[in-house]
């Protein structure tokens, strides 16, 4: 084929590729500009302070988020502008200088920066009344909030907590200074820069083909079962941590690790949950539970999982004992529903 006829053949393809690239660029541009805007706010204190004056601020009191009930049963975090927070602080007897302590959490679709501020030194009831809101502990708030709000509030609390416990340098004992965004703290004596930290945790749903394995710790609320989880040790890969945790907790050797998804988990401190599926052969599914780690671990059939997923609220004290599973915001819930969907798909194929 001559070069000119080859070129003629490829022309429509080039137009298609160009159109595809154009669409991709257009659909990604607002995301890219938002990410770059946030990155700039972390690096530039003056730009960040100016964004704070035009931004939205979520309020916390000693790490407890302030929520507002819009419709019955539907909660949202209270998000106020700079001057609104100034007036709230002044009404609670503060001069408003606390506002500079706000920490950057992210940015809205329209590039409006979002911050959080802990007003723990001020009167909680007075602040709640002035804002027509309620301070709700994160453990409860996390499950009252909509899917998109819960991780934002959890991230805000995690950053506030990290700042509260990193006020001093571990090497020199000198106070550390934060940048305006609150994305780092540094010690001028040692030149060490500290960044907000998460602990990696592996969480795995083990299956023997027909059943999945769930366990519970004695500290869990009665009847709650979840996928096996454990903190990664220093130097371990995700896979090594997974093999070790399952071996330690239930005495099994798993195979076929498949990554599912990840999640920031705020309880009890910041964990980075790495969620996977894994299998054991039915011939090697005999459990040997380490009761110093787990109160119980059991194999659950698909029917038992379907039944447990229907329990929408934790059973009350006098209710009959019921097995229930982690709620929707938890990555364990995702692993369990993925496993159930997989079982349904393989049944449909039979
Ligand atoms: N989002 C979700 O769906 C789920 C999240 N989780 C979270 O996973 C985390 C780990 O699960 P566990 O079974 O408790 O872990 P685990 O099996 O590793 O046991 C916890 C123990 O590990 C030790 N440990 C080692 N490194 C640690 C670190 N960096 N931070 C704290 N403790 C450390 C402590 O002695 C602690 O008591 C928990 O914080 C839990 O909240 C657990 C299940 C579901
Ligand atoms: Mg564990």
C-alpha cells in the first residue's frame, strides 16, 4: 500500500483519536484545575489565607463535628463562611483570631476551598445554639451523614487530631509550626517536616467458594461480625500483611489475593484500609481461632449473609441475638456485598 493511501485510511482514525482526547481533556479539566488549586493552597500561605476568607468552614468542638438536621433523619455538616464564623466566635467571647487555625480539607466543584476549625476552647452549647446545630460524636455522625459528606467530616477530624498531637518535635522537643493549609508541621531546630499520617491496615474477606469468613472482637457491639483486619507491620507488603493476619487470627493459609478498593477509616485513629478478597480450598477451611485476638470467627453461607445484610440498625439491648454486618460506609460492607454478587453471578452461569 502506498504511503498516501495508508495516510488516507488512518485519517478518520486520527480524527476519532483527537475527538476522544478533546473530550477527555474537557471532562478532566475541572478535576485537574481543582487538584492544582488545592496543591497551590498547600504551598502558598498567602493564597491559602485568601481562600480561607472566601471559603467554607466546618466547625468541631474537641474533635466532635457540628451537624445540622435538614429533614428529619437527614444530617449535614454545618458549613459557614469566614465572616459567619467570626461572628460565632465573637458571640462566644473570642476575638476571631482563632480563624487562622483553620485547616484546609479540600475544594468544592467550583474551586471554593473547604476548611475545618476546632473551637474546643469555647462554650459548646453557645456555639451550637448560635449555629442552630448539634455537636454529634463522629462514631454516630459518620453513619448519619450522606455518602459524600461522611468522608469529608472524617478527614477533617483526622487532620484536626493530627495537629493536636503533633505540636512538638519528637527529636528536639521544640514546638512545631504549621503552614497555613495545615498540610504539614515543621521544626525550625531540627528542620524535620512532619506530614499527617495514616496507619495501613489490610482487610480481607476470605472465601472457601461457598462460604465467607467473618470474625468479631469482644469490643464489637453484640452480634456484629466483620471481615478480618490487621495493621501492617513495618517493612511488610500488603500481601505479606494479609497472609500473616489471616494465619495469626484464624490459622488459615490463603491464596488468590485480589485487591478490591481502599478507604480512609477514622476509628480509633486514621487508618488506610486496603481491602482484598482471598480464598482457601474447602479441604483447608478448618478454623483455629486465636481467642486473644478474636472472640469468634465463623463461616457464613450466602443465605446467612443475605439475612444479616437485611438488619439495618444495630439490635437493641432486649432484642433476640442477631448477626449484623458493618454499615454501608465501611469497606467491609463493600467486600461482603461484592462476594455475594460474585456468588450470584457464578450461580447464574451454572
Ligand atoms: N472500615 C472497615 O470496614 C473496618 C475497619 N476496621 C479497622 O481496622 C483496624 C485494624 O483492625 P484490628 O483487627 O483491630 O487490627 P489488629 O488485628 O492488627 O489488632 C489490633 C492490635 O494491633 C496492634 N497494633 C499494631 N500496629 C498498630 C497501629 N499502627 N495502630 C494501632 N494498633 C496497632 C495493637 O496492639 C492493637 O491492639 C481497626 O482500627 C478497625 O477500626 C476493622 C474492620 C472493618
Ligand atoms: Mg484483627
